């Protein structure tokens, strides 16, 4: 082991670009993990969201376009387009202490909505990573039409 540590400066001198790239990648990974800890909302897998639904009955918010919502959504979800999503809305104010889970088709737009909820003072905010696509890929049931809204 001490031989390896003894030869490390020589290795770094010969492979400086690789060492700098490794340090950059490590810094980016550590920074990403730290930012996820402090962003205020948690990413859930479809299985974890199923567990949350069964245990805590969260408010489910689907941020898909209305036609997409009619085609498929998680049962019990409310449809709100991202352009109309307002965490300060009087309908959402009473549920600030209730768990809220947001999702969209692929999971990209809903992470922005989760950040808005945290900024508005919501305490239990969850985001379905991968969105409805991940839910369907896990072979979990979807509702159709407006009956689940």
C-alpha cells in the first residue's frame, strides 16, 4: 500500500488530464448529491409512491396536458396544467401540511412544480421520478378519462 502512495505523485504527473477530469467528476457528483439533500422535496420511485398513497393518502397532482390526462393518469390525481400551477392558490393553501405528490409525463416538468411547492411553504413534497412513464413501466394501473380527477 505504501508503495502505491509513494508512486502516486509520479502517476499524477504523467496523467494530469485524467486526474483533473476525475477530480471534476467527483466534485460534480458530490455537489449533485448535496443539492438533492437540501432541495426540500424527495424523489420517489413508482413503488415508493404506491406506498405513500396507501399509507398517507397524499394529494396527487398530474401536470400533464388535459388530453394526456384523459388518456392515462394515476387514479385519484387532480389535473393542473403547469402554466396554471400556482402553489399560492386558495385551493392548495388548506393542504400545506398534507403530503403532496406531483408528476407529469416524463418527470421533468413536475420537478419544477415540486420546487415551487417547497418555496410556498409546503412541508411534505414528493416528486415521481420518471413521471407517468416510469409508473406505466412498473406495470402499475392507470385511470382514463376525468372520473379520477
